[in-house]
C-alpha cells in the first residue's frame, strides 16, 4: 500500500456474539455492573493492511467522517452517535498471544494465595496507595502494586488482551456484586475473548495462531478524550481489533459513565 493511499470505512451489521445470546453470561455481566457499559461495533476497510502502518490506520479510522457518524460513545450515561472526529489519537499495540485458559492457572494454585478450597477467592481487607479498599486477594493482584499477589503476573503478561478483559470484569462497574469463587470470571473472560479475536489454523498439526491485532486507543477532540472518556479511571478502556485477513476493525469500548460533562455544569 502507498503511504499516500487513504483508507475508507463501512459499518457492518451487528454480529451474533455469544456473550449477547447466553443468558448466564448476560446475568453475570449485569451482576458485575458492566453489561450496559460495553459497546462493540465492526467496520470494514478498503485497503490491504500492513502491520507497520497500524498507527496510520488507527488515525485514519478516528478522523473518518463515516466513523464519526456511526461510532457509539457514551455521554450523560447514554450511548449515542456524537459525530466527533479526532484531532489526536494515542495508540499502543497490546500482546494477544494466549491460546488456552491455562494462562490463569496461577490463580487456581493455592500456594499463590489467590484462591483456596476449590477456587474460592481468599478474602482480605486492605487499602492500596490510591485509597481503594481491597476486599479479596484477586483484586489485590489487580489493584495493589505493593502486594505480593500483584507480582504473580509479569508486566508483559498483564498487558495481554485476555488479562485486560479479565481485569475489567473482576473490578466491574460502579454497582458491582463480587463473586466468591473464581470460575464465573474465567468463564465470561473466555467467552468475550473468543467473541473478539480470530484464531487461524496453521499447516503444522494442532498448530494455531491469533491473527487479530489489538490496539488500545484514546481518541481526543481538541484535548478532550471521548473514546474512552475519563481515562483517569482504569475501567474506561477502548480497543481497536484489526482483522487483516477480512479487512475488518472491531471497536471495543468499556465506559463506566462517559459523563465528564457533568463536572462542567
């Protein structure tokens, strides 16, 4: 692709995601306060994708007038099409290499102090440096850098897309009802992850590879972030998932409230 060639984008019909059709998954997402904070959309693009041009693709996406018209963002607690085009976009490619749920086996090992007795989550009461109350060791692993539990996963592992999904679910929304056992979190993490990524079979027997490129993004207009808003809150996260084979981009936005505007009134 020539560096001067422009991308164009077309919105696609909503997919039949498992997380939307599975009643148990819906009930758990509702319980954790995240169900209505998630927006997923898919768009096609016109040119072959080259990984070294990923940041050009991201910038073109958020500055496109069709995307501005179609992209859903959250404002005043409601999802809407605001018609915003970005003046600046920050993007970071995240690792997306996990092919099995064994990635989370460390959480199930009682010697790591996260769970005990058939994956019951070990309770605690403590506060992290930000003053957030930590009520169990699973959240300590996510929210308290000074804890031993936090060291269970290396920095690069914590950047893995599947880890970010799990973290989003465990921390939950503002009205989150926490689980006492680990499995529901892992079950929903698996469903969302499989809904969002593409796994290809390679020529070698029993060999698989993830072809989806994951980019964490913050799009701003005149200095104000809108995808996502209120980025100071770690739960407000936005991703572009690039499927080069099908020339498609899936947006994943988790927005707790999207209402920074209220603070200006």
